[in-house]
C-alpha cells in the first residue's frame, strides 16, 4: 500500500509518495527478458509484444509496418483494443519530464521502455468508422480517424 505525504512550502503544495517511480507489472506477467530483447511475451495472454514503438503513422501504414515486422516471421499485426488494454497499468502513475513537470503514464516502463504517453492504434473499428486508440497517459480509449498519425506497437498471436 502506498503511503503519501503532503508538504506545503513557499505557497506551493508538493505531493511526495513512497511508491516507486518506475511502474512495474506483476512479477509473473512476462517471460524473462533483458533490456536487449526486441520482444516480450505476456504469460497471461500468450501474446508476444514489440517492446519498442514506431514513429506516429496512419492506421494503414501501421498495418503494413506490423505485417513486415521481424520478417520472415509471420503473424505480426496491430492488436485489438482488448489486447492492447492488457498492457495498461491499472494504477496510473506519474513521471517527471522536462521542466519539472509531472505527466501521467499507464504502462510498465521496464517492460516497454520509452513508450510515449500518447495514443496507440488498435485494429478495433469504432461505430463511426474510425479506429479505437489506447491512450497510455491515462489508460483510456477513444476513436480517431484512420488517417491520423499515432503510434503503433505490434503483437504476435501464439
């Protein structure tokens, strides 16, 4: 359980927590890996994930990128919204970024280093013809036009 303290100094309120600043998934969620592994296997879902991310691109470009990822291996694709949500850390944490600013993050930074706190494509269509994206700032979903440039993380089904 986290313990937190509030401090007031110089007319500012500062929140200090004793919880680790690095978000970590449960220790048994992923197969063993090190910082040099390109992929990581989720033991709970059986899915193998790309650890790095792309530059922002359209949904069609992301689909092409994933189908070519790690060729000649096959089966790489953009995940469904449900699959991508398995990467969301349920307890949104905050990380310091430039200029002493705190930003929320909702992903394990050790398993998925340098993940932008931004939108990621899913292959799930929304009712309006757009695609569902996952926001790794807050762990939420929304719909965006397929032509919008957002990040892509590929997945492989066992």
